[in-house]
């Protein structure tokens, strides 16, 4: 018997990847550009956090998000609901955004988002549909200038979840590989990667190894897990990892993963 997926009438799937930033306020293009006014790092230091914000369903998200924004120059967020409440928070924080829309609840977009103290020079979005429930999952590639003259490529993913096989999971990763392979400078690759079984971790490890990426693994590793596997990750290359930690919270079903980098290889 075929599986029947009932989608609520107020949910609208994005059919093409479309991105917004501070300069492009409407979701109309796969890639958007801006002119960064300065470099992303500060005196060679770069602090990054990755967090699935759980559509801001739990109380206290503003407090934790403000803490992360104060302590990090770059936030990789997943499951962001671009509600009026979130927009009010962002306007107060004055952070720059880039977001790709996966779907809408009524008129409210949801997807992955980068928040940063400096605009990305370019951000491009990608979509892959969940094979069973058909909800699109989104990915975002953004480019930032660094103080050593290099360009940092940031990949922010919310990976395919509802699939035991690896076909769609692999398809989503393969979408990003041409840009990741072509980039000669430093890379940060992270997000909610839904690595809830060994086969997923193995595929991810193979791809990141080919790209020359290293995993960020905190000493006190309290990352959110599913079936014993951590599901949130940050990988990197062309940077020196100085420290990593996890903030345990009930504000979301995911704990933020934080990493402090120094620009350049050690």
C-alpha cells in the first residue's frame, strides 16, 4: 500500500531554492549578494555556533539566541521560523542574515539561516525533499572575507531525516560538492546533519575527508543524540580550532555547538 502524506492546507512547499539577505528582502533568487563592510573575524579570531532553534517553539529562545549572538561572529541556525517575533529580535540585534526558504506556514517562511556580524558577499540556497513526508530540507552556502585575505565558505545544512536508505541524504550532500570542491580557501561545514545511524556518519566522514575537513568534537560532548549518535556537527579546514563546547538547554530539542577558531592553519 502506498504511503499517503497529508500536508496541512496552510503549509506551502518551496519549489525552487530562494534566498534573502539584508539587501534582498524577498525570496526571489537562488543566490543573493552584498558588499561586506569588514572581515568576519576580529583580529584573527572567529567564534562560530550551530543550533537547531526548533522553530522557536520553546520559551527562552530569545535569551539564548542573544547570548550566542553576543559571543559569536557567525551563527548557523536550522529550523528558523521567520516570524514577526523573530524579526523583532533580529532588528534589535542588528545582525546580518541570509536565509533559504524550505517551506511556509501561512505567510511565514521556515528554513536554515546564517546570522553574522558582517554580510556575506554571496549566499546560495539548495533544497532536497524528504522522500516520505516530502517536506523540503534546505542548505545554504555563504562566502565571507577574512582578515588574512582569504575567503571563508560556510555550508549550513538541515539534513534529510525521514529515510533509512541513503539516497536522498546523499543527494543533498552531492548538491553542495561542486562549490565545496572548487573552493580553495577555508571552509566551515555544519548544522543539524541528522547522523542518527552509523551509515550516515560513515558517508559524512567520507565526504568531509575528501574535502580535507576536520570534525569539531568537544571534550565534554553533550551534543543532542538520536539512538546514541550526535546529530549536530561542525567541520572545518584552513582554520585552527582553539576550543569547543556545548550549551545544554531546554529552549530547543538541540543543544548549541560552539567553536572558537583562529584564522589560518596552525
